[in-house]
C-alpha cells in the first residue's frame, strides 16, 4: 500500500483482535483490578503471588530514591520492586495514581495489553513489508496466538512483553526519521522497566539498526536511557547474586521449535531437552509454516546487521551445550568467569524469540512479495485458522491454571489470632530467613494484609550470603532468649524450633500447625533496613 494511502484501521483492528484473543483464552475474570483471588490461589504457582506481594508492599510505602526501592518487602533482604518482577513501569504508574484510582492488581490489564500490543506491532511491521490490510490484521492475530506468548502469560507475566521485540523489529523495517534515535531510547527505557531478559534483545536490535545507519553517536543515548531506567527501578541496589552457574542448563534444543509439547495437537510429539524452560519454543503449526515462508522474501544486502545479531542471540539460546532431541551433541568449554556472567541470563532458550518473530514477519513479507498484498492476506488468514486449530490443548491448559476464582480469598493462616498478633507486631520475621522456602507465601500475604514489613520473600535475585547471615543472626538471638522486641517470629523448620526451645521455651505458641513467638510488647518501630547505607550512586 503506498504511504499516502496508509490508514490506521488495520493496525487498530489487529490490536483489538489481539486483545480479544487473550480475553477468550483467559476469560474476563482476570481483568477487574479488584479481583486478586486468581493471583493468590496458588493454582498457577508461586510467581503471581510474588508479583502481587511486590506491588502490595511497594504501593503502601512512601516514595523513595531511587523510586524502585521496596524495603518493607524483605527488610534486610529487600531490594526493589524490580526484583519482585512486578513490572516497575506499571508499578510506578499505579502507585502515582493510587490516591485517585486504587488498583489492587494490574496484571489482568497487562495480559490484555500484551495481546493488543503484540498484534499492533506485528501489523505495523507487516505493513512495512508490503502486506495489505487483511494481511496486517491476520498476522497480528497470529502473533498474539503464538505459544511463545501464551506460555509466558500463563505465569511469567512480565515476559509477556514480547511486543517489545516486535516493536524493535518494526523500528528496523520502518523508514528512517529524525526521531528514530529517540524512539529507540524510549523503547530501551520501557524495556528496562518491564523485564531484564528482554532488554538485551531490544538493545541488540538497536545495535543492528545503528550499525546499518552508521549512527554511532547514538551510543550514549540508547544504552544510557536503559541504564537510567534500570537505576530508577532499583536494579543496581543488589550488588551480589546476579551471576550463577546455570548457563547451558536451560538452553534451546535444536528441535525445540518443532516440539509441540503441551501446546499443539497436529504435529507428532518429539523429544527435546528436559528442563524448566523446555516446551517453550514451539511456534504453532501456523507459525512454523509462516516462518518457512521467509524463504520467499528476497535477500537484501542491508539486512546483514540484523542477521548477525539474530544469529548471535540464537547461538546464545542454544548455548555451548548443543542438544538435539534431548541428547548432548557438543559441549564447548568456556571459562568459568564467562559462564558465571552468562548465568545472569541462565534461561537462555528465551533468546530464540527475536529470530522466531523475525522469521514469521519475514514470512509475511515473503507471502506479500510472491502473492501480492491481497492474496497474502487470505493466506495469512488461513494460517491463523490453522494456528487456532493446532493450539486447542493450549486453551485447555490455560483454563486449568486460570479457573474461575473468587474475587478475594481468605488468608491461608486462617486462625483469627494471626491477624491480632500481626496487628500488634512492628514486623514479621520468618525464621530462618531465606528466599522462598516453606511458609513464605502464607506469612508474606499475612504481613501485606496487616501492613507490616517482613523478611518472608520470593525475589528473582537475592544475595545468598546476606540471607544466610541474617538467618544465622536471628537464630542466635532466639537461642540466647533475646528476640527483637515487637517482632512476630514465625518458625518455618526444625532448626528454628530448636533455637526457640533453647532460649524461649515459655513463649512458644502454635496456630494452624505453625510454631511462632508472639511479639514482646510494647512494639517499638520496625527495625532499620539499612538502605540509606546501601544505596548505589545514580
């Protein structure tokens, strides 16, 4: 379609279709902001509980600097709303709006927005690749119906921001303008405020575009915008705990894109790698056919930078441990220091996403080039229908994890005495301190409901040494019979119970099968968290 005849209704129609797809699969019950039961039921696992807790403590706390600090969630172990995976971009927005429009949860709105934005940017990219109106709408619907997206919106909500990758690909194919550097800077900053795993993908796409345009003067602007956003979100407040030894353990099997796993129904089941990220790279049968259509698009010399960064991210996804059908084909020795650095992005299979989306978009462009804009639209509509038919198991899977749930759920620690003790306490400790572990959900939700700080946490990254030191310090105080005044201590294991029996046998109580030490009145102010001493420079 000539630029002068471009209209906005096809991208808008695609966005509406993408939102409708999410609503049809998840149901409208997740959207109302006052409905938190579906997040706290535990049906999906601990992650939605983590997101809600990070937001609940953050919204009830005063604004700090940097604004992402969240000291009441974790106390000495706390870091920021960033590490609670609570999508800092939305947390900042809804905290600012809280006095005017209280929102108990915004993840239902986020799910729908991800479907809409996924389809919108896919449609905009297909427009640049020569697709007509129907092609834009159908391609947008197919991208919104991708198992790559559905899988992540089934629990890892922030990783549903895959539309950021599509936005980067759209910027690659969009005609150059004076505002292009600012578009990349805005995209990089938004990505940094959504999820750190997607940020390197977007920065790699920007690097390809800057390489093609020889726009090296943008180097301070775009990465600088991302770093500033990370600082605002509280990313740098955690000094230790980023790197791990996990790289190469959650890599992409070479057959993973063909492995239908629990999502598809039309292809035969095949074996691929077995790890927590397995079964997450399938494109759907419609998506696979569309990706294959990329061969119909003529190669252009200027595409080398994009091909290079996509190939590099694919290699990172496959890792140094090359798997085929669940069997190790090759292992390339890497220095331990490099493995530890790569471990910060240990779930490397996710770095298949940019290549997958680029191939599908190029496939839409290939159909437009071979069939013409109108007939390509009908072909894409047929592929959308094939995708919808193939993914029937996916709909049942999501329905299982997101069943109709009451708007609000009662506390799992149901004895009314818990509320009374929490109201008396200045803080609630779960002994010994650790990231996750037994009872963290029950105690953290109790603390959030009572408006009390707690060290019962689940964070994406923590400092293991700090957690171990805190756990031992609290155990030592209990053994000595000197618990912190005003603090409710909940004992999560035998070591904590043994320490309490040694130093405070007369103060032990049991509620709902859980041992505790009631706060010693009167309760003074909550303990100092030490963030003033640990804040990093801007």
